């Protein structure tokens, strides 16, 4: 994916008074892909979307659509449609009135409008609701009306600004799938904005992680999850086990290193990356990669004794907090029904894998493993 | 565990007890308030209307007959036309200026806004004075350009009333425009709509409730606040001055006044009903979610230029009027003897009226705000059936033409047990009940933001009901109370329509004083006194603004936030 970029965001800057909302954001969006912009509240996601669709002027930088700089093209000529965070549905119009608004503005014929509205209602599974008032439908339905309205003019790019953030948890998961399905069906290039990493992971082809008006990392969900580039991304993506450590010894032969971590000494595999002795690093361990055991003694490397401090049962998994010499480790165990659930205070041995992700503590550059 | 449960049960019982007391206190307060509103609004109003159909001989329609055979029906038609014209111009121009001050060029927004609001601190008939001094037979502009104008008559009245009440229309519409979710307009722009199309298909339709509310207020003011009308009407008859003449003239005829009041009230009642019942649930709430920041969209010249013309004309006229009234106050006889004089500004009768007005207005402001907030609390938190009636009655008092309520007080309170005629109390009460709705509406808005859970949480944390009220409710509702105070105070200082029937030599009011002198042609004295009123109101607002550092209530901030009328 991505040889011909549909949309390019090139070094975009924007500030509001003293607030630097965007500080040099760049990204390529390929034709037909669904790319998520992920970042905490206030990091500039909405601002970027408004700039892409032309409602806000950037201070510097370019927006390039199909090879053409469109900075000076007004929002209605760009072929980029935005769905607002609060849907921005017109409260005095019906569902059909909202969906057909753009068509009427573009002076479509009555019968063509009618047919197109039917088609869109069918697409977003709202058949028969065309005559309802906007406040007579549910939140999820409003969301779909907003989507249909944006799709009506068959734009080249669709921008969805936190489309699911006003829905309750169950509906969110359902709507996520619906959205993805519709996006595939229409095959429309889509930018999906969210501050929910799980949502971003599950729905997108690629992710752009943003923080404080800048891009931290771009990559596929797998890349981002397995190889976060820096501490911010790692934390944001949901890593809870980040151990500070110092490189004690490296071995070129076995491509491994011994790290003095907060837990004690651990041996890790190095892969292609280089570490030098004395270097300060972070060791990132996924909760599901840690194994808990009661029988084993603390003998071998990477095994640390501790006790269960809290148990959170979530059906298919149990999340334990294990106290290892004063440091908390979060551990996920699958299929508790089969394995049984551990008790609070139970003594366990936590075994840390050799394959972990390492970040240099002093710089933002990662050490890839 | 058991202990915890026992504890929570005790807490639960306590909560129930407070709940019980609270509900009942609120409900009893509701009953008392309803009674008060009935005595001080319902009764006087009915007294007026009943007079119109009840002569010495019993029920009769002969006053209505006379209405149609004498010239009065012409007064009615003139008044109707005056109201409709004034309202349409005010709403249209108010919208243009509000659009400019919310979406226009940034550097223009503030100056335009404050200049437009300026007339609010002046008596409405300042414009009658300025029109006479500018365009009268010996007016500055008339002489300068050698014109031959006839300002006394319908045109002059409409112009003066429009100038006087445009700020009210502006304030309401501006508030609606500010709270309109700007992402709706952005969305429409994104879908390809031009600015004009967005205006027509999104902005204007969504503002309809605001237009209705503004229309009601402006219409009522235009037909009943008759200072400008009486001064400028010449031979053209209008209802409110007719009523004034009938009641204060040699042959007082309350029956005819009652009949005329009915016709003054009828169109108002129709707008009121349309606004409150047919349009009530059509008020558009924003669906949900975060508000978006409104980046200023560039206004197209095709819309900017006509709106700018409207705004600049209005602002120019306001500034000109204030200037000429200031000059008039220090000129012996404008146009005839243009020499400087201090005689008018030191006039002791005017000062006496001013002091007495200030006293009445401050009292009315205090009690009006308190009553408004109390009603708001009862309406929002009470659980009794007649809540809607309490709110509606209070609003009806606000929508009532002042003329009608003035006569009503005259009729209702001139015999024991409530013999109030000629006292200061009747002046205060009249203003309190006429304008309590402003504090009430503001209070309701604030209280609805404060969910009952917050109060419950406070009580749950162990605070008693009074403590909760003092520590939680009061701080939140305080701005609303201040807002109500300012509105009632300002309006009582300058409003004429009701109190003109209720003042007595012992308690002269400055609004009536100015009106009467201006009516008899003493423009200089009227102007000088107007200048003093403006100065005093401005100083009072200034004091409140300065105090904002301690009270946390800022006029500029509040006007930005919401308009309660
Ligand atoms: N019109 C504006 N005026 C002033 N500041 C603004 C404006 N628009 C955005 N900002 C500021 O710019 C920053 C980025 O805002 P933006 O709305 O783009 O964030 P966001 O990532 O969309 O956040 P959220 O997830 O809460 O929607 C914030 O600090 C915000 O306060
Ligand atoms: Mg946002």
C-alpha cells in the first residue's frame, strides 16, 4: 500500500495565539486506506482535520491532494468531506434533509436526490428513517446520518473526527465494525481521528500517533504495537510494564545483553540492535508475555519472586498486579476458566521473556529488536 | 461490614429527612410565590381588563362599541403598524449587527457591540429629544442643510422607537448567534454551501426562536413605552398615549382605558402564546458532544457591505444622538438661543427626582433579583404541579405592556387592605413584579447547568440543606442574581410606561420628570436630566464592574455569556 499517495500533509504548522496546536505535521495517506490519527485530547487532531478540509488556514505547510497543492482551494471544492466530532447535524432538518443538503446545494434534480438518499440510507442501514427528526433517532443513528451526509457527494477523502466518542462502549465496538465495512464497500480514502488506541488498532490499515502537535510515529498497528518508537508511544499504546535499566554486559556471540533492571538482572535478546555497556534504557514488556508460576524457584535468569497484589477478572483474561520487590508488574493471563484464578497475596514467580522491546532512555530514538 | 452498613443507613435516613424537608420547603415556597404573583400581577391585570367590559350598569360592550366608533380604532391600527414596523426593523438590523459582531472582522467586533448597546443605559426617549434637536424645525441638521422636514408624526415615532429598542433585539440575537454551534455552519460550507446559502438554510432557521423572543420584547416596548410616541406623535393617535391622556386627563375614564388596554395587549398575547406554546419544543438543542472553536470565516463582501451600512448608520445615529443631547443639556434653547448654561444641569427638582428614582431602582433591583432567583429555584427544584404556571405568570408580567400594568396597580391597590397608591412601595413593587422574569430566566439557566446530583453530593458529604444552598447553589446562581439586579435597576431608572401612572409629588421619578418636561417642550432641562441619568447608571455599572474582582461577576463577561430577558 502507499505507492501513489492520495493525500499528503507536508510540514503543517498552526498556532492560536501562544498555543502551538500543530508543530510541523507530515503524513502520506494512500488511496483507499483507512488511516487513524491517534493522540491524547488537545494534541491538535481536530485542528489538522480542519486544515485538511480547508476550514482553517495553516500558518505554514502544504496539503497536497492527488499531486496538487490545495491550500488555496475553498473547503467546498476540495472533494474532502469532514464528519464533525459532534456530528454537526442540522437540527431543523429531517434525516433525509440532512443527507440531501449537499446535493441540494449542488442543485441536483429532485428525483436524483431522492434516489441517492435512498441509496445512502440503505448503505448506513437507516432505511425508513428518512422522515425522522434528528432528535428522534439514537446516538448511533445520528452518527450514521452524519456519515451518509458526508458520503453523499462521493468525496475523494473522508475525515472522521472522533466519530465514535459520543457513543456508549458496546455501541462503539459495533459501530467500529460497521464503519469499517462501509468504508471498504465505498472504498473511500479515510482519515479516522481518535484518542482510543484500541479503536485505532482494530479499525485501521495504518496509524499516526500524535502528541502535542507533532507526529510521534507512523506505522501499521502491528508495528506500532510491537515496536513503539519512544516512551510516549509505548505508554499511549497501553504499555504498562516499563522497566528502567542499565546495560551491564553485552555478548556479540549470543546477540544478547544483561540488563540491570529495577527487578534485578535480566538477560534479553538483542536482535539487530546495538547497545553499549553502561547505557540507560527502558525495557518494555507486554503484559501477556510474562508468565506466572508457583512451582519454579527464582533460580534462572529472568525469574523474579513476588506476590499477587490485585486481581481483575475480565472474562477471557485475568489481569494481575504482581509486586516484585516493590515494583508492580502487570500480567495478563488468558483462559482463567481453565487455569484457575490466583488469590490475592499468593506468592508467584514472574518469568520475563528474552524477547522484549528496548528504548534508549535518553533519546527519543528506539533500539529496534 | 455491618458497621459500614449501619452507618450508611443512618446517612440514608438523614438524607431522606433532608429530602423530605427540602421538597416541602420548596413546595410551600412555590405556593407562596404563586400567591404573590397572583396578587401583584394577575389581579391588577384582570382589574384593568374587567373595567373594559363592566360599567356602572354591569356587563356591557358599550366601551368596545365606542372603541370602533370613536377614533380609537385608528390609534389601534397606528399602534399595530408602529409595533410591526419597529419590530421588523429592530430584528433585521439587530441581526445584521449581531452577525457582524460574531462573525465579522475581528477588530470591529468589540467597538460595534458596545456602541450598539449604549442606548440601554439611557432613557428610551433620549431619541425623541435628539430627533427634535437634530431634525426639528430649528434642529442642527435642519438649519445646516436648510431642510423642510416634518418629524412630528408617524415616521418620527417609528425612527425613535427603533433607535431605542434595537439594542434589546441585538442583545438577544447576538446571544443566540454566539451559542449557535459553529460546526453547523462549517459543515454546510464543507458540503458546498455559499455564505448566503448557509445564512438562508442554516443560520436564520435556527435563530427563529431568538427572533420570536426578540420580537415579543421589542414589540411590547415599542407599543407601550410611550415617551417617544407622546413627544413625537403630533396629531397621529396611538393607544398608549391615548390611555395616558384618558387616565391622567380631566375626565378620568378607567373603562375606556381598560378597553384600550385590551387592544394594546391582544397582539402581545398572540406573540407570547406563539413563542411559549407553539414554539416551545422546537427550540433546537445542540445534539451532543464538544463545542468546536469558531475560526472566523471570512465574510463575503456581498454580505459584509450591506450589513456594514446598517451597522454604521445605527452606530452613527446613536453617537450623534448622545452627543446632541449632551450639547442640548447645556444650551439655553437649542436653535434659538444657543448660549451655554448650567441652569439645567443643577436644577434641584431634577436632582430630587433623580435621588428618589435611584432609591426606588436600587430597592426594585434588589427585590426583583431576589424574587427572580427564588422563583427560578422553585421552578427548577420544586416537584409540585403548578410550576409551569408560576413560571408562565412571571414571564407574562415581563411581557405585559407597562401601561397596562401601571393602570392595573392604580386600580388594584387604591383601596384597603392594600392601599398603596401614592407610596414608594407601589413603585418598587411594580418594577419588582414586572421585571422579576429576567432574574428568573437567568437563574433557571444556571440551575439547569447545576445538576441536582451536585447538590445531593454536597448533602451526602454531610452538608445540611442551608449549607448546601449557601456553599453550592449560591455561588453558581450569583451571576444570575447580579444580572437580574442590573436589568431591573437599569430599566426602573429609565422606564416610563407603568410608573407614569403611579408617581406622586412626594415620590417623583426622574423618567417621568424628563418625559413631562420634554412633552411640554422644555428640551434643555429634559436633556440635562437625561445626561445625569446616563451618568448615574454608567457609574453604577462601573462600580459593579470594578467590584467584579471581589464578586467574580463581570458585566462584560455576563453579557457575553447570556441574555436573560
Ligand atoms: N480556535 C482556537 N482558538 C484557540 N485555541 C485553539 C483553537 N482551536 C484549537 N485550539 C487549541 O489547539 C489545541 C489543539 O486543539 P484540537 O481541538 O485540535 O485538539 P484535539 O486533538 O482535537 O483534542 P480532542 O481530542 O479533545 O478533540 C488545543 O490546545 C486547543 O485548545
Ligand atoms: Mg478534537
